[in-house]
C-alpha cells in the first residue's frame, strides 16, 4: 500500500490542524481547539530579527439532522516579537461559518482562503518560505481574505471519488487601513469571483491535479495608484494549474499560473513554484523549493531557491531551519536563514 507523505507526517509528525484537542463532544455538538507557539529567529544581510508568535484557533460543528451539519472556524495570531505595548497585536486569520449537506456539499461565508489558493496550497508546504509567487494575504482571492462566500462539492456530489469543484464570490472591500485617508491599495478589492476544479489521488496513484480561475474588479483608488505604481484596466485576473505526487513518503508538487493586473504595476505576470520533500520514519523531513514570478517586461518580481528541513521530536514539538537563496540580480546579500522551534497541539 502506498504511504502518503502527508498522511505519514500526520501519523509520525503530528500536523497541528489534524491533532486538535477535542474539548467537547456531546449530543451532536463538537468543539476542537488547536494552536501553536513558534519561537523563530532570522538572519539576513548582516542583520537579525525575532519573529516569535503564537497561534490559536477552534473548529466547531453541530448536527442539525441526519444530513445537515453546521460548522464554524476561528483562527488568530498573536505577535510576541516586540516589547509589551508595542507589539503588532492580534491578527484574525480565519473566521467563517457554514452548512454542510451529506459531507458532499458545503457553503460558508466569512474570512477564509481565496479559491486561487487551491492551486497555491500544493506548493506552500516548505519548512520556511514558499507560497509567494502570486499569493499574498488579502490580495484579491489569492489566499486568506475577507467576505468570501464559498460553495464546494466533494467527490462530485458523491458520484466520482476525488473530483472536487469549488465556486467563490467576494464583495467589494476598499478600506483595509486604520487610516481611511491612507488606504493600503494592495489590500483592496472590488467584487470578485472564482472557480476551481480538482481531482485527488487519480486512480489511487498518489497523483492529484488542480486548476483555478479568479476575476476581481479593480477599485478606483487602485486605478489612481500611489508612488509604488497602479493597477491598469478594470479587472485583476489569475488562472493557475497544479500537479502533485503524494505517496511512499515522497511529496513533489508544482504549479504554473498567469495573472493580469494581480500585482501592483505589473500588467501581466507568469508564476511558477515547485517543491519536493521526503519524510523519514524517524521524523526528519528535508525539503527544497523554487519560486519565480516574472512580468511581461521580463522583470523578475521574485526568484529564489529555498532549502529546509524539519525534525519532529514527537507529534507536538518540531525544530526547523530554512535557507533562502535570493536569485534576483543584485540581491545576493538578501539571502536569509531562519531557525525555529514549534510547540503545537
């Protein structure tokens, strides 16, 4: 029997989101608590910085009837890298609620992952770094974002195992700043929508494939721009496709995508990510990745190689180290080393 690298990591290494602590389970109501504390430090170009943080979340569900289940999830992150009173505070990563019918169809609304991340998630699995050729928090529908309504069906309504379809809609949000007179343009978005189509573990081979498309309106402020540039046209578009192999303790994944007006001052861009990892039975997980984004003027927006390894002492404590080799011209001194120790439950 093939062993999935992800499944093996769950059994041997203890992935936080899977090994949540069940704090209540009675009369069809269930509540799980999960979290982690990551003590982490980085070194870049002769400087170093603390990046320690804590993360806490819960997932709950309630059985309404034989087929219908209500659910919700909340996740927040707490900065611990600065003096008390000057920390960046609390960031709400996820907050959504929804309904699930027969474990085949679900609908939820709130702060959740944008549907373009269905592709990005394939390669965003490195010890450190990765997942940033097109993904950025609150950048349209590329990763975690606010006000999204998401409809998903698993196994094509129960008809085809592994065939999953998703659709998402996001309403306009153009503030995203503590000072409304100085809006963060990179976090704005107009009305947007997206779709994804994925096939997991095709023919029990360990191979999965995914494709997604998103389209979001550009806001008036984004069209006007600022000193860093502007967004041309009416819409920010992205399409991408990913492929992964996850079996026999091996995980290999790649994705390719193209965007239009997704990134500030980049009319069009190409995005490529690839990574590989191997999980040893004794808890070591070496991994390597490559990330590249280039605009239509042949300017490299980001390009680097990431080398890393995790070592899991048990399912709750893990040490990791990552080394980022910056391949952008003139950025050799931006190579970065990150080391961390994580307690998770």
